[in-house]
């Protein structure tokens, strides 16, 4: 969870977003984590799918 909070804080600071409350920050961290997991899973799935059809 610390890594997700770090990423959320970095994203907020880089893009100059108004500092959220702790609850909003935690929600943003979960969102970023789930989105990252989904993207990684999609890339792995696509790679495996293309590799199997060769």
C-alpha cells in the first residue's frame, strides 16, 4: 500500500492537483493500482496470445 500511496502522491504533485484528503488519496492510490494491474495484465495477455499463434 505504501508504494501505491507514493505513486498517488507523486502523480498529484507532478500535475499540480489540489491536495486531497487522506480518504481521497487512499481512493486514488487504489485506482492507480487497479488501473496499473489491468494494463500489465492486458499487455501480458496480448504477448502470450501473439506468442502462442506463431
